[in-house]
């Protein structure tokens, strides 16, 4: 629920900025998944978050971009606030994160992204 609530706050702010109206017309689900290394908060919908947007085409595109671009940041912020962080030596390890953050980290390490996504 916190993911949806935070996204709605962002959508309301962006709606004012881009002069559009929006409403949630399709159901969405947010779930938590575990693998051997991390716990992920993830969406069970497309990144429109079940919204119908009304306004000029340009403003709708900007609104949708602003809202969908921040989904991983919202996921990460929520999971970080659950305080699932531990330290290994002097390195702080995130037990909870977002898929986007993990893929960026794998890319940054030089690992092949295709093999990384096939676990």
C-alpha cells in the first residue's frame, strides 16, 4: 500500500505541473519477492500504474514519464525504510533493493546483463 500511496502523491504533484487529470481505472498489485541475495518490491502491472490520464498529448507523455521514471526510486526508498541493511567489514550491503538498482550495479561491475537476468 505504501508504494501505491507514494506513487499517488507523486502523480498528484506531477498532474499540477503538467496540467492533466488522472484517475486509477485498472487494479494494480505490488508484491515482494525473495531470492538468495535480496528481497524485491515489484509491480504486477505495467508502469502506468493503472492510471487513465487526460490532457494534451505532450503533457500526458511528460506526466507518464515523470511517474514511471520514479517507480524504482520509490520501491528502493520504501525498502530502505524497512531497515534491512547489514554491514560486511567496512562495506554496507543492501539486503533489499530494486531490480533497476541491481541491474545498474551488475552493469557497473562489467558483468554480462543477459547472464545476470537468467538466474
